[in-house]
C-alpha cells in the first residue's frame, strides 16, 4: 500500500501486486567456462502458469535451480515477490524456500516413515508450525484426504505425486516450481496432476513454473518460454501442442 496526498487529503492507494518471480539478465557460468544461462530475463506474475521448454542442455534445469534459490547465478538478479535472493544468507534462503516456494519433482522425495498427512505437512513441521487442518485441506484439494493416515507405499505412483503437489501447496506459496512432474506418469494420471497445478494457479493466485519436455503438458500453461543454448529463444502465449511442437522443430533447425 502507498499513500497519496490530494487536495489536502491523504488517500490510501492499493499498490499493484508484485510479480511472483523476476529474473533480470541472469547468467550462470560454471567452472569450466560453460555458460548454462546467458542474459535470461523473465517476469512471472502471480496467477500465471509458465512452461519452460528446450532441448537437453538448453538451460532449463539451471534456470529452475537459480530461480528457486537452489543455485546462485553468476550475474544478474532473481527476486521472489519483492525479495532479492542475492542478499540472503544460506539460512534465510532456506527459510524462503520452505515458506514461500513449493516444489514438485519427478522424484517425489516423500518420506516413507511418515504418513501421507505428515508428508503433506512437512514444510510446516520443519518450520515448527504444525497445522493439521491446513495439511488435511491440502490433501482434500488433491483428492486424498481419505488416505491421510496411510503410508506412501500404500499409494499408486500418481497418488504419491498428488501428495507431492499437496506438500508444495500447503504453505500457500508465491511460486511453485515443477520439474518434469509428469515424466514417469501415464497420460491420464499426468493430466490429473497438471489439472491440479492449473487449479492452484486459478484458485490461489500462486505462480507455477513448469519445466517439461512434453508439449501436451506445456499446453496447460498460459505461456511457454523456449530456451536454446542458455538464452531465451522464443515465447508462445496459450499455445496448443501442435504450435509447441512446431516451435521445438524450429529450434532444432537452427542448429
């Protein structure tokens, strides 16, 4: 909120909402001199679903790692909401990832010794702020409230991935990073997981950044960003799978 004086009166004005994620001229160079990212800029508003695509080695995973604070860029800046990640120490960065960012990966990283509910609540438990109601609500969102007391190994692969989505959403994050979350799933189960991510964007206003190789998965996004050689090579708004495949073919033809 900011304040504006007009005619002697002070008016309260609501500021425009901050973007969920901003990368400004981000680069990442490794010790061998290889540039995995080169001058990448993007803005992901709240309530936006972005898919990131490109061939193997294009920089997709490095972009996700830098954007999520899992790796530090060599140059440029990354902001989650209004927070510049470069100014954070490791402890503060860990708290930001735990409290304000959700993660869904191909490898589910569920804890076998915990119940489904405890797995969904894990970020809250790590923050020492257990909230049974919030964990159950997150499981209800993904259709698994009735399996709360089960062990993860009692669930199917698709159900375990839905628990991972519930865990990503339980803190009501500003942005969710999903790295190939449907790669190991059959098409019908993958559609369920993607629909849950789409619902999270539409219903809660969080942003989702999906790294995927699958044009059918990217079709759920509001925008697709293409990387090639660590640089932004193109964008498509609300494309269908056919347009995405054509864009990927065009990138291949450039080589």
